[in-house]
C-alpha cells in the first residue's frame, strides 16, 4: 500500500495570536494593575467590560495615604499637633 499515506498537518500547542493590547490587558489583570470597574450587557447581549487601574508604581506616600484613607483630616491634624 505504498503511496496511500496521508499527510496530516496538526499544529501542536498552537496558541491564539494575541495583539499587544490584548497582552497588556491580560498582564494588567494578572498583576492587579487593572480591575473590573463595570460589566455592561445590552439588549443584544453585547458585553462591555470597563477596566480601571494604573501602571504607575505606588510610592511610599501612596501606600501611607491608602492606610490613612478612613481617618478624617481633623483626626490627622490633632494627631500631628499632639505628637
């Protein structure tokens, strides 16, 4: 049965081609630089996902500000005066 061998083209481990924008979004989500702000679904079942975030690295001041987020300005001034 020579000459009846079929050649099958199978791509092993074929990955979809991603655009640079798609890669940036994936990396942003995986590194917590981006988070989902909202998900909208319209009557035609089209989906829009709004992502929000920053690629700027947080400074020490940013981290302190986050920790002080629940403290009022008057409490901060009072603590500063009393130290």
